[in-house]
């Protein structure tokens, strides 16, 4: 018997030890007992981190939607699978039962097939947080098409880059979206993007805001009339365990976004098993993750993990501040939410508001509080614990990444004693290692280093779409035979982990992972800019905000700095999206560089954080004098 649901700390340690001692048996028991397979695997795991090549459940055949939907119909057909809470509190919530979900997914799957989408084809999904978004993922999975969701806050440029990288044949979008009191012209953004995307043959458009958009003849179609005609039955495509399920782009420290590829069987098993334990989900619980499905959190813990467990998963279209800062608490009371999963940036923003907002609502249904996306600081942790959880709902601070597919280091509620700011212990099957600068593993407790994972887990990304070499270089070369996360961490005296943040050029802003290079590339497109460097600095709500150091060209004309600042943020918005805008822009005559020409970001980071005391030895710089100038003019 597998320990699918871990109930106390002793059991956690037992299960953990078993998962390390005999990973293959451990995972095959879980896979065997809790999922529906068309054919069982021939081999549980084969792996080689030097190639790198990782295969789980090789030879198995399945369809993830049969696991997320079909198998629940007999016992839970009338249970709410997706509970949709619209942007406006005046619009009624929608309860989509497992039966209705089955019908709607199949209808869309049939529409996709009618438009020539076949197993292995890529479909780009650019939708707001409406039911059609979750349904689109599942409809692709039903027929074996590979979905590539692009967060609907990204710009047309970011969208076309992602569509072209994986040659999507189709885009599913909506006429527009609601965001608080505003509406956003999504279809307009798609139209601009598609001027650059020759691979896209069809665009299916959901009518969400009833806006008057232009439909391109032969390319664009309203989705609803097609669905109305489609059959509610669609046989599930039988997939191999290692067939790709989806691509999801994440920023790297350099260059193009990386299209992380996740495959069917391992991803399903791991997201389902983690969901069950990290949230201690019980039948009839109502679970709410506030993330957008445009990020991995939404893929794994709004759609696949919860549905594989037959859970009720809330999808929220709106924002925490609309119509006021009490919205989250109102929704928790309204739907009697039992598990609530959000990001530190939201917690910090809400903690700043009048205490009446949370206090006026009945939050007594809450049993588990989750945090994800960035380190949660002590103050936010206590506020969350005291004001929202009333000290009776454990906080699960879950550390993981787009690349890991599922939660890696986390407390289990009512099992692992929590400790503020600590993600605590590895989930069963996860073997973390802290490494020093010389590539040696640091053993023992009360140590810190670079966080690596020594052994494969079922939901790890298998490659970067179209660029396996980059996958190898980014994750498997810094430390031999280990997956390198890009994060630093410390391990305390009892073996609890605390994630201390990125050690590379990725900056987490409001929980969004941003690479400095693409932002700098965008800035450098401004005709007046000759060079730029972007670093993060601490921000009390966003965690980090962006600080740009900019060298202007000597054009002779005296441009007004504030105009250039505005234009730079405009360009960033167009290229990446508003989340990547700079909070501060300092003009400078030079950037501190090493003799080999590499920008010393460490110095720029310290100055931007107003931590001038210990800049280290700057005498070996190519241009040490520039450091004083930058310090003098810091914003
Ligand atoms: C990076 C991954 C995992 C879904 C959301 C982000 C940071 C994530 C935590 C946490 C400290 C965290 C790391 C990681 N991060 N969760 N609980 N404590 N840091 O996914 O966009 O791929 O970002 O987010 O730096 O490497 P992502």
C-alpha cells in the first residue's frame, strides 16, 4: 500500500525515507493505485543527468483528462469541478460540475479537431481567467495537442515570440478581458502579434466582454457557435507517458524565454500527489489558488493537480483590489474556502490595508494557507498567520519552479511544524543538495549554499522546446550530475530549508520571474540609449522592484530625462508587458565593468539597494571612477 495521504510527522519521515531508498517502487505504487492507465509502464525510471535524459513510466499509455475528468463521473458527476468567480461581484458565480466539464472539454476538443489540430500540434492559449481557459488546456490534452499558455498580461511582442518559438498552429483568445474596473483589448493584442506569426492558421475567439472587434476573414471565428454544434463526446487520444503535455515559457537570465516542456505521466502523478498532501484536500473541501493559469502555479494547482483528485477548484477572474481590498476575504466567506493559496506580494499589499477588510468577513472555513512565488518575509508571514489564519491554519510556504512542475520543498499542514520564512522539508521523492562555489556538496546542518536537486522526480521539465543544448547548459552544467535551481538556500539545525533568493540574473518581481537580459534588450531599442543594466532592489510590496542604470547616447540634442524615462517604460511594456517596468531609472555616464567587459551587477545591486557600505574591491574594475558617480546620483 502506498501512503498517498500523509497524516503525521513520523509518517512523513517514513514515507520520505522509503522514497529515497527505493524511488522506483515508491513512485510505481503511487502511480498504480491512484491513477487510470490504458497500459502500465515497462520501466519506472531511466535517467542520465549528463545528457540530460529523464524518462518516467516509459511504455505507459494514458490520457490525463481521463484521470482529471472521466474517472470521476460515476461518483462525482454532480460535484463542482470548477467554481468560477467573475471579476465583478455582481455577476453570478458559476458551478461547473464534473459532468459539464466533461461535455465542455469534449466539445472544444471536437472543434479543435475540426480545425485540423492533431496530436503533437501546438496550440497557443491567450485567455483571461475564465472557464474557457481551463477548458482549453484540457481540450488540448484530450486530443494530445500541446498547449502553450501565454499569460494574458503579456504584450503582443512577447506573445508573437512565444508563438513563433513553438510554431503554434492556432490561438485561442477572447475579445477582451475584465481587470477590476478596466477592460483590456486582448484581441487587438493578438492581431498585432499575428502579423509576425506565419504558423497560425486559425484564431478561436471567446466572447467575454461583448466588444466590437475586427474578425479577420478566413482566420478568426467566434468560438461559441462552433461549440454549440459540436458533439459532447470525444474519445481521448491515447498518449505515451513521455509525450509532451504542454510548453510553458519562463524567463532566463539571458536571451529568449525558455519553453519548458512537461510530459504526461510524471507530471500527472506528481502534481496530483503533491496537491493531495500539501493542501490535505478532503472530499467536499473548496480549494482556491489565486494564481493565473498563465503561470505554472495555475497549470499544476488550479487545473491538473486538483482535478486529478476530484477536487473543487476555484477560478477567480478578478484582482484583490476590486471593488475594494476586501475582495479575497469576501470570496473566502462566500464560497467557504478551505484551502487558500496565494503569493507573498498579494499578502504584503493586503496587509497594508485597513484591518477591517479581513475582519469584516467570516474566514472560519479556512484550514490551510499557502504561499508561493518568492520568499515570504517574516512580517507578511505573521500577518497571514495571525490575521487570516487566526493562528489555526498552518501556512505552507511552497518552494518550486516552472521547471520543477510541482511543489518541491514545503511543510505538510498539520504534519510539519512550520517556521516563519522556512519552506521546511523536501516533499517525498525530492533530494535537495546545497553546493559550494567549488562544486562540492555541503553536508550537515546550519549551512548555506546553492540549491541543487540530486535525483530526478516525476514532474521535472524534460527539455527546452527546440533547444536541448540550452536545457543542459542552464540546469545541468553548473554542478555535475545535479539539477541546479538558480536559487540559494540555507539549511537550519533541524534540516529545514529556507530559500534565500536567486543567485543568477533572474529577478522575482511580485512573484513574476523576470530575466534582466530581455528587459535590457528592450531598453536598448530606445534610440537615445547606448547601454543599460537592470538590477533588483527590495520593495515592500513587490518583494523586488527593478532599477535601471542607463547610458544615453551623445546626440547633441538635450532630451528631457523624464520623457526618456516614460518612453523606456513604454518600450518595456510593448516588448514584455507592464510587469517588467522599471521603478527607478538612473542616468549615468558609465557602468562598472570588469577588465573582460562584464558588468559588475553585484555593485549595481548594492547601490540600488542603498547598501553602500561594502561594495568590495572596486580597484580592479576597468573604470573604478564611475562607482562614485553612480553612488552620488542614486535615486
Ligand atoms: C522561482 C521560480 C513556482 C511557481 C511560481 C514561480 C522563487 C518560488 C518560492 C518560495 C522562495 C520562491 C524561486 C524560484 N520561488 N516559490 N516559496 N520561497 N522563493 O515559478 O516563475 O518559475 O519562479 O520563484 O526563486 O526559483 P517561477
